[in-house]
C-alpha cells in the first residue's frame, strides 16, 4: 500500500486498521512492517504518519 497506493489509499487503510484493531486501553502498534522500501513516495509516508496521529487521537476520544 505504501509503495503503490495513493496518499488517500494509505489514509483509508490506516483508518481501517485503527477501526479494526484499536481498543480501549491501547495495545495497538501501527508500523510500516519491515521498514520502508527505497522509492516509497514521500507523500505516502507523510499520509501514513499524519493519519495515524490525527485519526488515532480522534478514535481514542470516542471512548
């Protein structure tokens, strides 16, 4: 997803993962797997990090 998707694809996947696995009390770690592959678009990395923080905070406030 990070290498081939659009920034919006990346954001959508981050939201899906947080909605699916995020639980009260924490315990979820969102990461880029085995690291970032050379040539991964910077826009996708920024979208991943931004959405993880922004949506993750909003998700926690729901509890």
